C-alpha cells in the first residue's frame, strides 16, 4: 500500500489531511506533529496578550484523524532525506514515504540582531505565547512591589501585521494588567519600534493609517524609521541617525519580538534549496527536483505573476496549498497529471482588539466594527477548513464577541 506522510498539522498539513482522508483510494497516511494539538497561529497574539485562552484556539489533532486511514505520531521532525525517501524524527524513528507533504510552518526570524533570541520574548506557538502572557503578568506583579516604571513598559519590536495585531490586543488587556500592578490602565506604556516609516505596505496608506491612528489614540507610542540594533536584557537599542549611526536605548522589562518569520529550519537542515527556510516550488507545489515531495504553507514560496514577487505567507494561502497538494497527490496515485496551483487572495483583515479591525475584502476596504465581524468570520472559516463543524461548535465560536 502506498504511504503518504504529512509533516506538520498546521493549516496546510491538516487541509491536505482532510482532502486525502476523504478519498476512497487505498493508501495509508502518517501525520507527524511535535504537539498533540492543532493551534490557530493567527490568534497567538491574543493568547500572548491574555485576551483569549489557549483552549479556545487549539484542538486535539486526534479529533480530525480517521484512524482507519491515518496514523498520528506526536514527534519532532529533524531531517528529510529525499534520496532515500525517509524522514528522521527526534525519537529516533525513521519514516518511509511514497509521497510527502512538508508543512512545517514558520519560526521567528531575528535577522542576526544581537540579543534578539536571548533577550526578547518570541510568539511562535502556544507555549511561547503563554510565556509572553505569564511574563507580562509577572512584571505587573513585580511593579506592585518595586514601583520600577520599567516593569510597566511593554515594547513590541516590529510594526508588521503581527505586531499591529498584538498591540491592539495589548491595548485591550491593559485594564486587567493594570489591576495586577495596581495602576491606571494608561500608566502601562506600550511602545512599538520599527525600522521603516511606511507601515503596513499590504494596505493603501489611508487604510493602514486608520489602524495606526487608532492605536496612537489609544496611547501606543510608535518609534518608526528606527532600526533595532540590539536587544539587551531589559532594553532595546535602536538607531536614530543613519548618517552617524547614533543610537538610543529604551528600557523596558517586557520586549516582544514580532519583526518577521522564516520557514522551518528543517528545510535548511535537509539541504533543500531554500532562502530563509522557504523553497521556491514548481507550479504544482512540488519540490523542483522531487515530484513526490510537496512543500506547502510557510515553508513554501510561490510566485505571484502579477507582482512578480512570492505571495506573502498567510494562513489563507497555506489552506489553499494544503488542499491543492492533497488533490495533486490523489491525481498522482491514479496515474494522472498534476495541476498547476492557482490562487486569488480574498484580501486580508487585521484586528486591533476584539471589536476593531481594518483591511480589504476582495478589493473593498473594510474598517471598524463591521471589519472585526468579518475578521471573526474569516477565523471561523479557517477553523472549519481544518477541524470541520465539530471544532467550530465546540469552541463556541458563533459567540463572536467574547
Ligand atoms: C500572531 C499572528 C497573526 C497572524 N494573522 C494572520 C491573519 O490574520 N491571516 C492570515 O492569513 N495569516 C496570518 N498569520 C500567518 C499564519 O499564521 C501563517 O501563515 C500560517 O500559520 C502558516 O500555516 P502553516 O500550515 O504553513 O504552518 P503553521 O500553522 O505554523 O503549522 C505548522 C505546524 O508544524 C508543526 N511543526 C513545526 N515544526 C515541526 C517539527 N520540526 N516537527 C514536527 N512538527 C513541527 C507545528 O507544531 C505546527 O502544528 C498570522 C501569524 C501570526 C504569528
């Protein structure tokens, strides 16, 4: 019997699993993930800020596994050997495949900035998001004892999509953090340090400014055009003058790193031709040198012919790629030709807290409360596409405004 191995049970991996499990063809699937649960990466900032519980954005992978067809292994992938068609796991196990779906997702990218990995908090999975929240609460509790102003300062490094969404959630969690510290919400100081001056380039300037202006009105201090040079324990060093290289330092006890992500290190460790953990795939989403290896989601780069640049890595495209890879494997199993991947973005919406959002749906700009409703509908659709009706219902996600 043919063996299909799926590495990673994120958006892309579970979508591929769903398509493959629905087939009547006889083959076996092995799904591997380092966690026993699936988590919605698009809501990690809410867990970090404490506005959402981790239970609400996770579910057991076994819930979506058809045990007649699929074996789930909770293990860590360390290396893929495409010549021998094997996958090495941390436990020492070795898997053999006929078809492989690599969907190992993203990791934090520090761009070699000194101290970024050691001295800033990351937000890349459930454990790290929970750690951010625990840290914030700990610093607030410390302030209540020490009255050290730096305990009340939170710095978000990077004003990309993730950084902006995190700032929105932090604004919302300020009252509960303030309660722990015994201060007024506005005494908790939120900063964002960013290298570029034109923020959120995926949106037109007016729309991007809508979100930024709201955050500024809510008390967020933006330091833009200030490349971060170093993260020290308890402070961020950033450049203030390009000509002279002069720097300044902002002291803060909570520093959160959201400047960017790369694809999983497993791609480089396995000698894929990759850049920042992403492989430029063939038109049918396979590895250019191995037609039985599909590379999907954040470990993959697909050219957008319109912009002549790779599509941005998002959950939206990851779901579509997982779906496509599953269908192409079914075609290959039947001896048919694979089909080239096509993608049309439905737009993107950034949340700034629970009741505000802004973005573009199709070509239409959306803002404010209606946009936040659309954002929640998008998140529920993603949950539906990986977990089905059962997970959407069990998470109580029809209650849009928690
Ligand atoms: C805070 C935040 C907000 C975001 N908001 C949006 C948004 O609004 N819209 C949008 O479209 N995108 C958004 N994104 C981007 C989106 O989350 C990613 O593009 C998406 O998660 C990629 O899906 P994926 O399936 O490739 O990987 P992931 O969802 O990251 O899944 C990867 C899976 O692989 C597993 N894994 C990783 N390494 C190993 C290993 N070595 N061994 C075993 N298992 C492993 C992980 O446990 C995980 O289950 C956001 C991201 C963040 C962080």
